[in-house]
C-alpha cells in the first residue's frame, strides 16, 4: 500500500502505440520525494545528452507533486519536464488548477510520453482506460477552444491540458494550458513536436493517506491558515497599486525604466478597467485563495491572469492595461507564453526601428503599435515569414537575422528571456540566482529571503520575531543587521541563494504552490509552508519518516541532478551570467569570485560541475560514474577553494 | 388536535455561485468524511457534493446528492446559462439509472448527502471548509400542517380514479400472489 502517491507511472510510447501502467520504485519517495525530483531521475536514466529536444527519444513528463490530491491544501502543481528546444537544456515548467490531482485520482503519479505520433492525437485517460485518439478535429484550435470541445465530447469532469496552434507549430515558447493555468518554457513546443494536441484525464480512484485522522485535521487547519494569512497568495490580485511593476520593471524590449509612471490617475483608470471586466477571482484545487483574475473583454475569449501576467504585453508595447486585456485572451488561446512573447515582439520592433528588419521582412505590417503586436502574434504562431525566425525566441532570432541584431538580444541568460528588469547596483544574491539558476525564470528561484531590507531596526526586529519560516538563526541575524540592498557578504549571498532555491526544489517535488511557500517569503516572511513543517507533513501523508535534514538532502540531491543533466548537455561556467545590462553598476572581478565561492559552497568545480565527492554524498554515484566515463570529471577535481578567504567580503570590499 | 400546526426542522445548504472560487475543498472534505475507514482517502468522485465548473463560461454550480431514484426522467429540460447549454442531469441531485453521478464508482451504489450527521461539527464539513463563503448552512424550523389524510389513502384514491376499482383490485391480488 502506497500513501500520498499512487505508486504508478503511465508510460505512453506514441511511436509504437504502446501504453503501460508501471509500478514505481517505492525508494524514490525517500530519495526524490516526487514531482520534478523523480522526473529528473527518469530523464537522467533515459535521455542521453545526444538526444535532441525534437527527437522522438526526448521524454515529456507530466508529474503530480507528492501532496497533490492529498488533504494538504495549496498543493496542485503539475510539473512538466523535458529538454527544451530553446535552451537545449532541462526544461522546468508547471501549472496549477486541477490537472495534477486528477492524475492522482486516475491512479498515476506521472505521465511519461515518448516517441512521436504520425498525426495529431490526443491522449484519453479515464482511470485504467487509456487511449491514443485521433485529434484531427482539434487541429488549429486554441488552447481554450480545445478544452471546450473535449469537455463537450467527454464530459465536464475531464481535466484537459492542451496546446494551441503555437504548440502545434513548435513555437519554442508555446504553452500548455489547462483551466486557468499555463505551463511554457519549452514544454509546449515538445508536446507539439510529439503531435499531442491534448491530454484529457478523469479519475475516480481513492488516494490514500497514511495517517487519516491527522491528515484530516492538518488539511483543515492549513486551509484556514492559508485563507486567513494575508502574506500568502497573490496580493496583486487585490492590491490595485501596481507601482511595483510599472515603476521598477523595464518597458519595451526590457529597455526603459519609467520611475514615477504610476500615478493615482493611472491607478484609478486601471482599477476601473479591471472591475468593469472582472467576472471572478478563482483559486486552484484545494486552495481557498483567489489568485486568478478572470476577465471578459468584449469580442475576446474569457481569460485569466495572475501577478505580472497582466502587465507584460502593455509594458512591452508602451500601452495601458486595456491593451493587455485585449491581447491576453487571444495570445493565451493561441498558446503563447505571456512572459516571452511580448519580449520577442518588442525585440522585433526595435530591429525594425534600427533598420535591421525592413518593410520587406514585414509585409502588411500595420502602422499602429497595437496592430503590430497582433500582426506578430499571427506571424509567430503560423511560423510565417519573419514569424518563423521569431518563433525560436530572441537569442536564436538575433543570430539568424544577424546584421547586428545580436546586440539587441540583451535580456537572455542561457538563451532564455529573463524577466524585464534593469537595475542600478549589482545585487550579489541576485547575481548568483540569475547566473546559476536552472529554472530559467527568477520567479522560480527567488522567494524566501526578503528582496529588500526594512528601513528601521524596530521593523526588522518585528519581522524577525514572527519569522518561523527562516531556515536558521543566521538568516535572522543577517536580516536584523541588513541595511542596504547590495551590502551583502559572500557568505550571506551564498546562503540566501541556496535557501531560496531549495524551497522551490522542495515545492516542485511536493507540488506546493510558490504563493503559499517558496516564492512568498520574500514579501512578508509569513509563508504557511517552510522547511520546518513540510517534513512532518510528508510523514503524515506518506507514513515515511522525514525530518528537516533528510528533506534538505533531498533538495540537494534534486538540485544536483538538474545540474548534472545540464552539465551532461554541455552547460559550463561561461553560460552562467546575468544579462550584461541587468545592473548599470557592476564589478566583474567580484562577481567571478562570488561565483567561485558559490560553486565551492555547493561542492562544484570551477566549471560549476558537481564533484565526485559531492555526488556520492547525495547517493548520486551513478552520475559520478557517468561523468568519469565521459571525461566530464577526472576524479581529481576540486572545488575552487576560495570561500574561506572571501566569505566575509562585501561587493565593493575586494 | 385538528388544525394545529406541527414543527419540522429543515436543514439547508445554500450555494452562492458568485462567491465560489472553484477550489473544490467541499468535494475533498466530503470524500474524506465518507471514506472507509473514515478520512483514509481523498476521492472527489465519491463526494456527496460536486461542483460543476465551466471556467470558460464562468459557471460554478455546486450540487448535493439527493434521494436515489430508480426511474429515469423520460423528458428533460435544458438550460442555457451564459451561453453554455446545461441539461437537467447536470443539475440533478439524484443518483439514477441513467448516469454515473452520485454513485460509488466501484460498487455503483448511490450516494446521498447526510449533512455530516455523526461528524464532530455543528455544520456540514463542506460548508465549514468553504472559505469563500459560497456554501452556507441554515437550520430552520418551519410549521407545517399536520397530515390529516393518510398518504396511502391519497395514493389509492389516485389509482382508483385512473384505473377503476376492478382493475386495481385484480392487480393487487396478482402482485400479492407473486410476492
């Protein structure tokens, strides 16, 4: 009997049509917890580095986090992993709403898809009945349209994850959409390459917990805590003051910061637009929060967004909220990621202004900015003309276009568009997070330690008093003494980066949402889930003893496994750098020392490769052996050995 | 005494669809309460309350399992709500032969909401765990006319009117013999 997890993976080979329900190794729960952790073990075992992302041998893995479908509230993440055509590296993406719990109720912890169908199909799953079905009637349909058609055909109890025409045409930043949630970062393109239009799933099975009485009480208590805690969920769903993004993030092609843009008049106008068109605020499965704003815009599909999602298009286009509302429903139905897409379009428009792209490249392009954004959406989704080039993202498009276009690619790291932020002075933990993060988006890396210090000692003391989520006493001491954003020692920067990342790795294994856990500590410090209570919850749900140290080791194992996957595909130190203009004031000498120190802190070589010793400590001997066999490690590899010397240094103290 | 009204307790779970956030916590706790052993599993398909969600039409409707019926409806209504068509079945609380709703997915036995009787809670758990306030619970006493005529008398009278005395008597004799 397995608790919390179903104990089964669903294996689907699209090339042969073979479908199998395979029992998973029970020891993996203790080693990886679940979710992305065990998905990465599968990617390691079964996808060698020579496999191209668009090869039938690449896998597309949908994982339900360990807590999904259990009484633990706020756990509903479907984590999708594969190798991305954009980065040629590990792809991490996820979505909330109902899909992962439904997988559990159908009896599966994972859906593992390999091969490639010879025509467009959808995967039908109703408990043990699994079929690969013809999807020719869904060809070209949007993500929302597809869900509507399939729900009509199969019944509204089916949960559906679908790609739109962007995914079908393998746009690198195509999304997989489900209900009011969406997953991109490479996975939509791979789903399209495999010619899977959608997965429709319904489950009617029991998902057991190890300690029923405790799990019941725990779920009810935590649900109340989440509902009543103003420091979890998306406060931006209700706080109409969005100066945070508009004044601090960069507009256009991550180009212009407009300090003082936000005014009471703008706030009033945006608030009115929102509430005039707001149908509802919704939450995900088993979560009392209301993070999604559901909007009806005249003549468009009803859509939803959360957090920064409402700003990306109008900030890229120097417009206002009405423009985002006009385009979001269209873009999301087409299956385009709303972080990357506006940046790609703003980049193309800069190339046009610079004369690198000309009217010949852009036949029929309208004169107005709004019309141009819709024009590019259409071209990109169809991979038509310039759209075919832009569909690969800014990095690849810049290199294909040439003629100096590379200089306009100023906001990518590891070939991936970063959040459009351009700031003043180098910030050490952010340098490390952006440089070494492998989840590609800072929102998937930052989150536990506050972004900024509090102005007075009294406020800091007050903050620290209720800060039970703090990993250990060091963080409290540091926070109490912290006065200026960039004044962080190397020791602090390493520890903050690690703790921030660790919580995301834990969430991506348990299926917890960052808004109640990993992402949310940075604003207020009062998350419902943290390193001190998650181990106990794992024990209540699974019956397997867990403590803080054991869970921390799982984080380290899962984190090193992702690094190992990427190192095996060629990622090295030279790839680990934030965009050059991320900060106006930098200190390159210090940054390289900082990077050395963090590599050492993690037990990695000067190239950022986990050493044999590090790997063996984490029971990743199979990775060590592979690295030695491939010559990635020699066996005499050392960490940089500079940490002790520099750990107390501040950015400008070297 | 004839004419004196009697008091009757009515338990009512009310649903405000405008407040629902679609979290389905009601389904989760209901299935835990009715699991065997108690609380041992989560399975929305075994919940006595189900939320019909159509996020694209922005429809959220909670339906609670009512009395099992052996008969199917032979004609049904359809409703169009915000552009989406719903059949009677979708809103019907009864487990019946024509559909799977409110039946145990393994045994096929019908479910009926018991308002969490026997649970250590003053209100049904689905309501307690609905933090959005969409579900509310009301217990009220109503005064009703006491039954002055025996229910069976009413039924027999209806049969006689429709089929005539002779046929009814014959049928009763025939059925009684078969029992």
